[in-house]
């Protein structure tokens, strides 16, 4: 995790997890950011999933694929867009 993002809003931290170019789903992102928000109840997998959808809607992320998990639920995987990289670099 980029230490320059410490203390930033959760949505910004969620976006920053993608700066390394890796594709991630909500569970993976949650594991990466949860340590930065240890006592915050809003830092949940469901909240992060909503942030991912929101970041996709504004073009920061793009859907990289999807799969069915062990329970049959559809899991979306996201990757940062070029636009997203530019936006995050300007924000830091």
C-alpha cells in the first residue's frame, strides 16, 4: 500500500490500491485497506464493493472480468484505467 495515502478518505484508498496495475475484487481490496481503518465500521467489503462500482462509473476503474465464487455469487474484478492513474497522481 502506498504510504502517501495514509489518512485519506476510504474511497481514495480503494482507488490507490490499483496503482500497481493489478486487477482486484472487493474482497482483495478490503484486505488491503482494512488495516488503515481498524476501528471504522464503514470499512466493510460491501462498502468497498460500492466504491468500486462508483469508481468504475466515473472512469477511474474498468471492469477486468468476473467469475462465480464458491457460493455462486458473481464477483467483479477491476483494474485502473489510464484516466484513473492520471487522476490519482494529481490528487497525491
